[in-house]
């Protein structure tokens, strides 16, 4: 069978979500290997350490660079182990890279729901200025993704909103990839089941996100909160990895580099990138603008930290988008003039 006809679906082996899920970590990890190596985000170490069973405990506070991966790898004692990444995206990605390099099984324990990386197989590698260097496809999803929603509920609401921005784009990116036969993270064409999952992710968020965020603000996670977290971590991760990415993520390359916007969160970048994608494709942008604003996401460059974007800065945003490997995964024409026009439409609020 030729590679062009292959379709590959990848997913975590097991996903466990709910309040108190962390109490099941020890027995679940024990089923996977002889010992546990915990790679824990320094920001959550103080309040989670007593609840984290393991044989080696590594606290990390590092950007995910090649140097940081090597340094963390060197700290892990020899011998087979289960690598457990606990915390935000950086700790989880460092753990993923270490598990990949060692050939060990991986467990991810996210403490925020700001993006879908806990369920994925990719490691985003940056330089010290948080500019993306490369994305490593490890070829294997986690053996276990464990999401304690009582822990997630303690995170700042802005991080939850960013997770919504990252997740809601997947419907439109998977749709665009499917329309043109664009490839997914496995290098094969996007699957229809991935598009269906992306649709379910979107519908779930349209129903649950506003109520789920309100529950988080009250400190009372409820069914809407649980649905929102499932969408932002699990459904979103399955959708992008198997359905593919498009312009919403392509545009992130520029936002990570330009002054002001580089300090925004990934999901905030993706939400704005989605508006650019829909402006290019002539899609549902006005409706999505209202939804993103309702959940507290920026819908202008000013909201992202760049109130006075120069012509040169807008051009840099467009050029970096056009240079992305995902730029062809859309039926729209994607060149610098077209992206500049899309930015102008988003900023001007035109239909």
C-alpha cells in the first residue's frame, strides 16, 4: 500500500479524569514499570509533592530547549522506569522528551488545561527566547493521561480560557486539512474520525465553556467544568494529532516572534490565528469572534499586547505564517498579501 493511502490514528492508552484522580496515580503507574521518575513543575511542587508517589523526584523550571532536555536526561538514574511529567506544558514536554530518549513509558499529569499537549506525542522545542526551533514527533502517545480536575480548578482562569482557544480551532483546522488532503502529525492524510472528534470538541465547548469557566471562578467545578476540561485536553489532542493543523497554528509562528504578542499564551495565539484563518477562508469569523470574546480571549492584536502594530510588524506576522509547514492545509490562497488582508479584516471587524 502506498504511503499516500495510509491513514494512521494515535491516542493515549488510557485517560483518567475527575476530582481526586491523583490518588490513583501510584497504582496505575505501578502497572506500567518497575519504578517511577517524577519530573515536576517547580510551580506546583510545593502543594503536590506529598501526593506524588515515585522513586526519583526531579523538580524543573526550564524552557524546553535541547540543552534543557539533555540536562534533565542526565539527572535520571539508570535503569528502566516510568517517566511521569507533572505540571504545565514545559514539565510535561520535558518528561515526554526524556521518556522518548530513554525508551521508557510516559505518564502525563497536567495541572492546567491550557492546551492539549498532555495527550499528544509531540515535543515543541524552543530557544531561550521562546522561539520555536522544531517539533519532535516521538511516535508514541502517553501510556496514561491522568487529569485531577480538583487540581485543574485551582489554576488561573486565564489558563483555562487559553485551553479553549487552542481547542476550538481544531474543528476548523481538521476541516481544512480534510478538504485538501492535508497531512496529520503522523504524516498521513487526516482521518474522518479525527474530524468528527474535532466537531465534538467544538460543540462541547460551545455548550460547556462559558458555564465551565463560571464554575472555575466560583471554585465549584461541576459537570460543565468536567466537559470543558475533557474537550481542551483529550478531544482537542486527538483532533489535532489525527486531523492535522492549518492556518490557526501557522499564524502562531509570527505571534511568538513579534513584540508584545510574544508574551501571550499559546491558546490566545491560536484563538487569534483562527480568526485569521476564517478571514482567509470566508468562514464563520463574526460568530467565533463573539464566542472567543465571551470566554475572555483576545480578538485583536491590541488584546494580545500589540496595540500599535506597524506595517513591518504585520508583514512579519504574514511572512512567518506563510513560512509555516501547515500553510498549504487549507483551500484558501495563502500568500503574504492574502494574510495581510486577513489581518486587516480581523482588526477592522469587517465581514
